[in-house]
C-alpha cells in the first residue's frame, strides 16, 4: 500500500503532548509534517501534583504484512525527527518526559490450512501455512542495548529508524490484538519483554494496520483467505483483550490506545485498506480511553489530533500509586 511520508511525522508528537498537554504551548510543526499546523494547546499556570503523569511507556504494534512495504520506509525515514521532538518536550513542572518506546508487529506464529476460492474457477489446492511471527516480542535492531528505547540513549534516533523498519515479510494473517496481549503478558513472564512496563507510567498503545484484526490463539484451523470476514469462527473475543490490558495496568484509567486503520473498505493517496471491524469494536469497548483514526484520509492530522485528545485525557486522570 502506498502512502504519504506525512503519515509518520505527526505520530509520536501526539504521544509527546499526552502528559500535561494542557499545561504547555505546542511545539512547532515538524518540517516532515507537510506544513501541517501544530496542535495548539492552551497554557496554564497550574503545577502538576507529585502523583501526576510524567512517564509514558509507548508500545507500537505495526503491521508487517506484504501490503505495508511503503509505510515501513516512510515511518523509518521520519523517526529521527520524532525522537528529537520527544526529547524537546517537558512536563508542566519543567521536567523532561520520561518515555520508553518499544515496537512489535502484528504477526503471530500459527499453523493452519487455507482453501482459497475464486468465483468461476475450479477448486484450488489446499495450502498448508506455517507462519512465523514475532509473537509480541519487542524488536531489537542495530546497536540497541535492549529491546526498547529510552530518552538519552546513544544513537537513539538512528536506532529508532532501524527498529521501525519492520519490513513487509510477516504473516499475512494480521493479529494485532493478540500480539499486543502477548507483548504485555506472556513475553513479560518469559523475560523477552521483562522490565519495560512501569507501574508509575501510563501505557500508550498504538496499532497501525491496513487490515482487520484476525486474532486467535489456536492452531490447525482452516480458512478461505486472510481477509478475516465477520463471522469467521475461531476469533478470540475482543473483550478478552480489553480485560487483559485492564489487568496488566490495574485499571482502565492507566492505559490508552489509538488505532489507525480502515473504518470502512477505503482508499486514498495512501492506498487501500480493509474495514477494521474488530479493531473498531476494540476502540468502542475500551471507551473514552481509545480512539480510531482513519488511515484512508489523505491527511492524518485530524486522526492524530483525536489520538492526542484521548491520550491527554488519560494522562490527566492518571495517578501514580
């Protein structure tokens, strides 16, 4: 899918504003943002209390299937600017934003059969598929010292660009919700991602995909194709993923999510996307702490502004335990 480089430039700036966003002026627009106006936030003379939001653990779940090749290049090319903007941000109390960033992909290892059907054509041979995915493991690339990035690390920008280039050779059956659950549960327990989550940090999750969620936990199933139409048996319940995040963070008010996907089957200058029915359900079930952005808008400024509003509201309600 071909999309504009403007996709990446405002992305993490939205996250950067989340903590104490109503307490400071907007940063200037990035030159990579295509001239888009910055999000203007009214200043305030109030001071953040000691238990207010000053830390964020940011987890990106990025589609690495075959349709995402152009997006990977665009994201990687713009991440150096984004890390600079994160480093320039300070909270209302004058402190630097204490952030961590990890990246995983939508692929889960799965073994299944596919019985493709084409109208007017004789039956096609059954395909045996054995996908190998990241299974929620954070990606580590180049000179990264561990599986996430933090403020102040050497080579932060170059490593971010490197790890963001997740490629387009991942499983065609995208499972962003299952990958997210694995990342913050199973992969924490088996030490792959251990140490990333902090009790006193807001968890900010973003899913970026051009297809719907096909999350399931079984193997040896049979499907007709990788489009995951509604009603296909075997999906894991969306409620289970919302509940898993609630349990990991200790409450709905301690995490927030932004999904950028297709609200319908759509296309734009960015390319084509399928309707993300299950991801829309995930946003709806999460409630006020989640937002759906339209990946098919020719300009992603509006969905990112909406993401900013949700992350900002979550940060305002966040209290350090």
